[in-house]
C-alpha cells in the first residue's frame, strides 16, 4: 500500500464540554466543509443526537469492551452505532489516568470496535517524566505491545493510532514537529515489524495542543497523518482551519 493512501484525518475531542447550541453551530459551520481530510467530531455522548453530519462524521470518546448487558453506565459498540457513530476514541490518557484503564483494557475496547465496524482512535503517549528519562520508545512500545497481542494484523489495519504526549495535552506546550515525527516514525517502524503493509497504511495522528498556527507544520511531517484536537476543537473556526491544514 502506498503512503499516499493514508488520507489525512482530523478528529476533535470535545471532552466533557459543549452543549446543543455548540452542536448546532458545528452543524451549520462544518456543513459541506471542503477538506482533503476525514473529519470526525467526538462530542459527549449525550449531545450526539443533535448532530446532522454533512462532510464530517461523529464519534464517542470511549466505549465499553463488553456487549450489551448488565454494565451500568457503560455504552456498547451497538449503542454508539445506533447513535450514528463510526468512530470511538479509546485509551485517552485522561481515561488511562483518571479511570485506571490499562493498555490491555484499551486493546479489548479497540478489538470490540473493529469487530462491530467502528473505527477505534487508539491513544498512546508518555508523561513528562518518561520523556525526561529518555524512555519514550520503551513506554509507548509497551502500550503498542498490548494492541499487537490482542488484535490481528487485519484488525489493526482498521484502527487509527493517536500519539499524544501527555505533557502536551491541554498545556499549550506542543511537541515540536521533530519530536512528533521522531515518535511517529518509531510507531510506524514498530508496526512494520508486524506487517510492512499494515505500517504503510496505518494513519497515525498527533495530539497535544494543536492549534491553527502550528497544525500545518506538524501535519507536514512524513509520518504525521493528521491530528486529534482537544481545546481547539471547541471553536468551529479554529477546528475548520486545522482541518484545512491537513490538506
Ligand atoms: C486531547 O485531549 O486529546 C488533546 C489533544 O487536547 P489539546 O488539544 O487541548 O491538547
């Protein structure tokens, strides 16, 4: 598979923000958006019913690894599909940290998504102390090991990876384009050891304080195929200009 087949991809992660007025604004301003990127808005699940996606798709910020059943408060892949979602973020660092999600659980969630035809956007990334200790590759490599243990090559080819250094999330401290490229290249090389074809086709997004003024240089890196956008995805104009930078 040629590198050109990696269509740029931009996903917004609203986290626990937004309301139906913001949904209406996005319906209006993103309607028929012209971009070469696949565009996804991952809003809080209770707002998803308000979207009328035209030129973009919607996704959730998490999903259960279980099927429908006695799991109070959880959302299954069947339920999120019913709500019109084709994508789900899994393993965001806030869930790994705040909800204690392990890499093994994240892998199960990703596998459940793929089995139901939902594309998981799987987040990996290191905290500051790991970067300062020069252990980024070992740390991210372990997060990837869990994926490779649980998902087949075919299943992995239906996923998207988001590299999000935790020290860059919501801090305004973006990784430099070189820092991002270095880890993205590591991730692609890691998957190439599993399957060269998989690695060549896999979309790897960068996330961490992406803004309209830094998106273009980050997305221009050879192994950066787009972005996962937090804060800047809450402003329609900023999000649109980031989507356009992914051309
Ligand atoms: C995120 O939460 O996934 C994220 C990248 O946030 P921000 O863009 O605000 O750093």
